[in-house]
C-alpha cells in the first residue's frame, strides 16, 4: 500500500518515469511495462469488460426485441465507455463520429460529443499547471480568464481569456498524468497488433505494429504543445495566400510544452448545419474549401492535418483580408483549422508519386497505377504486378462507374479490403494517417451534404492544377496526361478543360498565356514537335479535333482577350528564348 501511495504521489506531481520521454520509444515503453504485468493485466481486463458489457447489452436488446426502445441508451453507454477508457479510445470515437455512412445515426449523435464535450478536470489543477508552466502567477499572464473551461478534449481543455494587450485568446491546458495512460494503451495496442497480424488477410497486418508506432509518434507529438505551435505557423505559411483559410496566431510568450495560448476564433463547428444556415454561409463553398485545402496539403505542400475531425474545423463568416491574391468574387464562407497537434510531412518523392497516382487514376492507366502502388509501398518491388492490374481496373472502374458522381472513399476502401485477401497489398504506416485524414474529411462533407461526391470537387481541382501549373513537375504531368504511347490524346485535353470548368470559375486565358509562353521556350521544343505531329498524325490534318476543341473554348477566347493574352506571353519572350525556336535568330 505504501509503494502504491508513493507511486500515486509521484505521478500526481509529474514524476512518472515515462514522463521523461520526449519522443515515442516503443522499446523503452515495453521495457517499463514488461516488469509491471499487474498494470497490463488490469488494464486489459478493464478494456475487455467495458466492451463486453456494451456488446452483451446489444445482444440482450436484440433477443428481447428492444433495440428501438434502447438505442439511445446504448449510444450513451458506448460514449461513456470510450470516455471511461481514456484518450486513446476517445480518439477512436472521434474518428467514428465523422462517418455517417459507417455509424448508426443514434450512435453518431453521441459520438460527436467526444469532439469537445468531454468531462473537464478540476480548474484548480488546470490553473496550477498554467502557473507552473509559464513560471508566473495566473493574474500576471492574463487580464481575464474564464472560470470554467469552454471546451474539454481528449488531451486537454480550453479556457477563454484576454491578454493585457487586449487580444482575445484561447488557453489550452494539457490534462495531468497523460503519459501513464497513453503509454500503457500504446503498449497493449502494439502487443495486440503483433498477435493479430498472422490472422489478418495477406499482408494487411504485415506492418500493423508499424501503424501503431506511427500513431504513437503522432500522439507524442500531439502532447507537445510547442510542437503544435510550430506546426500551426508552418501551416499558416503554406496557406498565407488563401483568404478562405484561417489559422490562429500563436502567442509564444504565454506558451510552453503543456500550455498553448493562441488567437480566439469566432466561428462554429463545421458540422453545425443550423448555425451555418443562420449565418448565411454557403455549405457547398465550405465543402469545396475543405476538399481543395486537403488536396493542397497532400499534393502541393506535403504537410497535412492528420486529425481533421469537426471539433478541429470551424466555419466562419467571411472576412475581407487585404491580399493581392484574394479572389475577385466575394467570399461566401471561410474555414478555420484550430488544432495542429497531429500533423505529418510527406517527402518530395512520396508527394510526386502520389500526384502521379492521381494522374494515372484520372487517365485510367491501371498498369502505371500498379507501378505507383509499388513506389508508394503498398506493394513490394518483387511482386509480379501483371495479375494485379486487372484487379485494380475492376476496383476503380466499379467504384467510379459510368459517372464520377458515384465515386467515394468508402467504396474504394471496401473494395480494397476485399482485394487484400487475394493480393499482397499492405498499408504503409504513413498512409494509415493519410487514409484516415481523407476518410474523415469525406465524412465531414457527407454530414454537411449527404449527396456530396468528392470527385465533383477533387477532379476540377486536379484539372485546374494541371492546366495552370507553372512548375516543371506540373508541366511534366500535364504532358503525361496529354500524350500516351507518343501520340497526342485530343479527348484528354477536351476532358481536362471540361472538368476544370465544371465549377464555373475557371478562366482559360491565363492557362492559354502560360501555354504559349511554354511553347516558345527551350523547354517547350519537344511539345512543339509533338503538336505538329499530332496535327498531321495518320497522314491527315486533324481539323475535326481542332474544331471540337475550338467550339469548347471559343466563348471565352474573345478576340480582344486573346490578343492581350498573346501579347502578355510575347512580353516574356526574350531574345535568348527566341534564338531557341527561330533558326538563325540573332544572339546578342
């Protein structure tokens, strides 16, 4: 009893041995709990009996035909079970709360309360943590601070405050004694992953322990509030030219590893349909912002938000920022990201391979898509991909169907689960977070608009990126789209333009100007040759294809605008470039 009392005192004041860990270390955690079997046995029994009680209740309701009468009771029981089991299981519930297509409506309504309606810990402990972390009395840090938390999450709780300089801020305080709970759950999850792997479909569990380790790494990063502040500033830098996205400023003087002070956001949860309607915000615009910024994070910046549940995404009434890159049309909605604890970074090679996979999917080039899966780590290099190509075609063709409106990640993940039984696919640890992020964002969009289809936003975004990209990488991918087997694909250019214009806000002139500049450059020499070949391919002039293309774009290419675009392109046409395309051109 005396030993357990000393342990409780030590852990209360933050002296638990694992508190010294600053990074996730599976070996150190295993070493600690291997010699404390009573902790692991007790925790395992608690988890098993907590869920056993819930599932027995469901079975009893089914046997007694009381499912309808008790559905709210069981939903509440599930939420309370997850809360009682702590942060790890709360995060599982948060992820499920964004999937209306996976979770029953009655359960869904309860699980959404896990986003920011969790039981808070006592205020005197929270204020004591603030004073200890900032090394000064509370009244010297904030002019005002709410007497109760305005929100409580899995890892901490938030107070509304005001600085002496006048700024309104949110003060995020970490829960006490997190490490003992998190590390024990991670240890048990890793043990379960290693035990379950042999029983899962081919290679589905091959790297299951690595997926747990990836989750552990992210969880340790999330409990470091200084890391979260740095993530927020990096994210803000990536979107500094986009007035649709709001990122709160960090007040470093009032922040530490366990306390974070940041700008207060005046908004409401993205899934609060009633308040969105009352505020007159455009639901479709919010969905488009969410999807396009998600794609930008993955395909452009490589730095992405891995935990975009509704408690971390806020809808805002549009503001009017002074920005040279601001759109000419007035904003009808803005979206704020407010939690940057769980982020991840893609290296340049992975990002480029991911973009290639998207391009090959659009083109339905399933042989190249299979090679992309090898590059991305879903297949090992020694696997024979020839038998897999027809299976990929079957999965994606069935998912997309005759109309891209039928495409969604739920369909793809379901079909891929079936594919795992027959082919040696595996899920790389890093992509577990990417898949979770994409599925969660789609779930949020489905909550706002049940008829939402992700490709209605995603494909126009990709098409615009290809048609307007100025980087060599984007131009290379555009050429890959337009040429196959050395032949120009007229229909693909038509499809790209048509898809890019489906949202009704794509101006073709800047792309035409960029295209002309590229054609006149050294880099465009190959393309000039290929276009001449394309126009005269099969020993005939392709006037019919040119006419179809002209009919598609002629309404936008008014003579005056076309002349100005050509003039703008020629302004960039330097003497050095001219010598590259005009034989005998004068060199100064």
